[in-house]
C-alpha cells in the first residue's frame, strides 16, 4: 500500500502545473517535429575549431605590451595601447587572408573630447572586422560581438597610464575570445552580417563602444543583436570554488535612459516586461549555447550588468539595440584593476596565471554557436500580433510573412507568465495566422519564430495586441 501511495504521488508531482486541452493528432505531431531539430553541421564545425591554445597565446601577447591604458604610449611597437591595437589589426588582417579576403578589417579612429577619465582630447581607436552576409534579403541585418582591449590599474589611479596593467582577464580574455571567434567564423558563409570588434577606452567610460553604437544609430544600421565579452577568463571565484560549466549572461531591463517608446509601452500594457528584444536574444543564446556545448550552462541574469557596474553593451542598449554581456560565473576582485603586488602572501594583479584558458575557449564556443545560429537564421517575423477579440480565449496569432526566400514556415512558442524560458512550441507551417487551441491568451506569454529550409530558427518575437480596424458607418 505504501509503495502504491508513493507511485501515485510521483505521477502527480511529475504532472505539469497547468495543461491546455488535448491537442489534435496533427498539432501533437507538429510539436514533436518542432522539438526534434538535428544539430547544424556548420555550427558543430565552428565550435570544434575554437582553440584554447590560440586564446592562451593571444592573452599572453596582449599582456606583453605592459599596459594597454587608453592614455598610454602610442608610438612604441613593444609597449602601450598603440602597439596593442596595431598587433590586433595585424591578426585580423591575417584571418582575412586565411579566409580568402572575406573579412573587412579597419581602424575606427575618433577623437574623444576631454571627460572625467580623459583629461585632454585623445585619439581612440577601435579595431573592427566585418564579415558581410551572403543573402541579399538578410545582409543588412547585423550581429556584433565585442571585447575591450584596453586595461588599467583603476583601483589605484584611473589615470595611471605608465604602471604595468597586464589586463589578462579584464579584458584580455574577452578580446582573445572575439579574435578567435573571428578567425574561425570568417571561413564560413552566413545570411546576415557579423561584426567582430575590439574596442578602446572601456575603462575610461565606455568611450569606444559608445562611439560605434552612436555611429550605428546615425546610419540606421539594423543591429539585431550584440554580445560583449568582458571578464570571461576565470573559472575560480574569490572563495576558491571552481566552476568550469557556467557563464553569466546579463540581459538588461527595459532601457534605463531616454523616453518611453511606443514599443516599450506596448510591452508593459500586456505584461511583456520580460519579453523585450534583449531578453529574447538572451533566451536564444542560452538555448543554442547549451545545445552545442553540453554540459555548459548559460545562466541568464535579469539585470543590465553586475550590481552598479557597466560594460560595452550598455551604449547599444541605450540606443535601442538588443545587447547582452557575458562574464565568468564568480569574479575575484584581487585580479581586476589592481597593481601587481603581494600583500600578506596574497598575489594581486590581473595576471595570466589566474586565467583558465580552456574556460575562455568554452565561452568563445558559446558565443560562436549563438552568433552562427543568429546569422544563419531568418529575421524574426514582423508585425506579430495576438488577437484580443472574438468568441474564444484561445491564442490566435498573426504576423507578416518574412521576405527571405529560404523561409519555409514558422513556429509558435509559449510559457507560463512566471516561467523565464519557453516551455512549449508548435510548428505551424508556412502560414501567417494560427490558433493555438486550448491555450488561453490570458494565461501564457507567446512568441513567433521564423524557420528556414535548413531548420535555422529566428529569435522569438513577442506579439502586440491586435485590434481590427473599426467599421465606419455610412
């Protein structure tokens, strides 16, 4: 009797908290087919070609420049920010040659006016490598990945441009990851355009990324997603605990600066505050990263950045672009922004000996898998709407057909309002309106994704309310 009780209890505990009415056989088989997508062979190759040894060599080379402070030496070929940026560009140029000239490499130079951390007007330089998309209907859609190559001993003096600031982890790790991703990914074709960027003056106030993000806004570039990698080098926390299987992904709140746009108001009106484009981007990165990098876990954090701190994704967020930040699971502040020294037997300083190169490679692989998935997939469908009238509470969604010629259909995803990630999906074919029977629009949150002939799936798009136009009396 006891055994029977526990068997029944187990079944009860395994049941979903809430279930829609039974689906038809057609819908049930559609769900199964949507859930059983074969891995993409190109993404698997890309992930397999990321090299921890290359990343280690890159980080050690960056450290060899002594300091990469944005106000440091620019003429020397051995020391300072100038030597570092010229070497980074030479590496991007080499990747371009090795890929048959696919990669377009350039210095993005500008003069930064005096600011709180830049006492006089200073020339700053980002290094930007662009891999143009191959599909005419998709090539204007852009995905950006960045790391900042400057360093500092900011904990002592933010303007100290002479003391050694090795910056192995902050942010040699992110820079090395982006460079290795560019080396590997530039050998392959994508529908959309990829931009691999190492930026200057993050430590002086996000100046390099702000300049590029503002340029993107002025040129009305379609930045569909941006990932910055900053402090992704250590698997050991300040308590000594080692965690090699997690990376944090900070997915910001609704824009903290600027006016409330109509799009943001529409999200808030229907409980979509956790369904901004940035949060949808984070869900996609987590799903793809964990699919191709088992047992790697992408821990999404619903916060713009670490508490009270910032990174190079923030200027993109502030200009309305979806942007996220990757960071190691647990930071050790003794190895960030510190002068190299020993106190009470404890080593301070951002030195290569505190970097786990294999871990950086894993983070780079998560980035590469996500970026490849995004750039191979269609754009998210436009004008997604959830119908709010009629004689049923079933979820009825509609959207505009995608313009890409390789789109073969769509899928609808949904989750409970308290769930962070999608729980259900159904393939709906090449239609632009679909009823998810037995699933109440009041009790779930929804998204629509486009699917191409190779099974690549877009980021989900959250629906706005659909209200049919009013009839005018004659």
